[in-house]
C-alpha cells in the first residue's frame, strides 16, 4: 500500500496540469501543426544548435546492356536551427486545493498560459516569410488576392519540384481569407459544388488550387501608408520547428516539474511555492527554434 506524501501529491498535481496543457497547445496552433516538427526528449539549453538533415538530390542514369552503374556521391543537406527561444507563461493560484476540486477552474487558469505559448510559436514561424528568397513573391501589396494569384503560387511550388504527393498549405490573414471566400467561382454551389456551399454557408474555404487554406491572426504585415500582408504558401518541409526538453529543477529547491509530450511537441510544467504571495506558481515553458529547411518549398503571397 502506497503512502500519500506531500512529495507524491505535488507530482500528481503537476501531472494533472500537464495533461491539460498539451492538448490546449496543439488545439491553438495553426502553423505549428503544418510545418516539419523535430522533437527529441533530450535535455538542451537555450543557444544550442540542432542539425536537421535534408535528403540529397540524385539523378537517374541510363545503363546500357553490359554497362556498369554510375556511382553518385550525394551530399546530405543540413539545416542548422538554433534553440534561441525559451518561452514561458506563469500564473499563481492562491488555493490550489480548490482548483483541483474543480477541474474547470484549473483549466481556466491554464488556458491563457498555453494560448500565450502557442501565439509566440505562431508569430515566430510566420515571421520567417522574409527568408523565402528562392521564389519570386506573387501578388501585390494592398491588392486583393485573386484566383490568378493563388494559381501562380501553386505553379511556383510545382516548378520548384515540390512532390505532387506532398500537401501544400496557404496561410493567410483574416482579410485575405475573406477575399478568397468572395472569389465567385469558388464561393457558389453552382460553380464549385459542395466546396462552394461550405464556403458560402459555413465560411470554410477548405482546399483550392491544391492548397489547404488556413487563416491566422499572426500573419506578418509591413508598411504604413501602403500595407503589405505577407501570406505564406509552402510545403511541410519548407519550415522546421525544433523543440527540446528543458532540464528538471535542482532537487531540494521546492520546485516540481513534469513534461507534457505528444506528437512532436513538448512542454515543461513547473510548480513552485511563492512565500511572498502564499500561492502556488505554475510556469508553462518550452525551448524551441525555427528556421527555413528548403527555401524553394515556400513562396510569399502578398496582399
């Protein structure tokens, strides 16, 4: 029979909080769920560099009857992503026992912290738009996106040899999403069938020109008098999101930590006592870095 102690009770509390944290994080991500995620449960520190391998390019050679094969010496590509962001969101609960007695109250505390982490990740990923320089941007500043603009973005990725089987995504801001919903050929049942009905009635664009289309509140905008919205069209391997574990707190310091890990995502939940406020403090934090893996697999869609 196990004995209930303050130590294992503290661990149980942090595990309960961690169970809610990760599902909330994944549910609030757009870009984070679309890009290439690299996660390993190994300890790392801010500033560490992670090498992400990129498959080499090979060519097919014709071998004549009685001939020999042509050996190739492919160079494995490498993208270096620095773990340069240690994002955290902390909150205090005066009466943690009451919060545990009412699970919905605990979620009320946890949700804003996790949303703050998700927003930081989204903003950093969409901030990579300026690094996609291999392809000429399509669209124009302060100009509504048209069917031709989306078609040009898809053609650009096809010419860049993005595999036809690879899903392609278009992430836009709310105004651009609204413009897409009003493209006549794609917003009426008579011209696009069930997809047009969904866009008209439910407001969901879904898929267009081989792009799965999403909207995000964190698409980057530049300019003052003439604004330029930097929407992004890309394949999964265009961007890498690397996440690594943060170390456990030192034993005996009064802090208890638990990891929440699922689907190449990982968070650390730390609970500590704050004597100045007589409250339990919870910190949700994550160590990550993001960067461009394949420059040719992404293109800016300006509007």
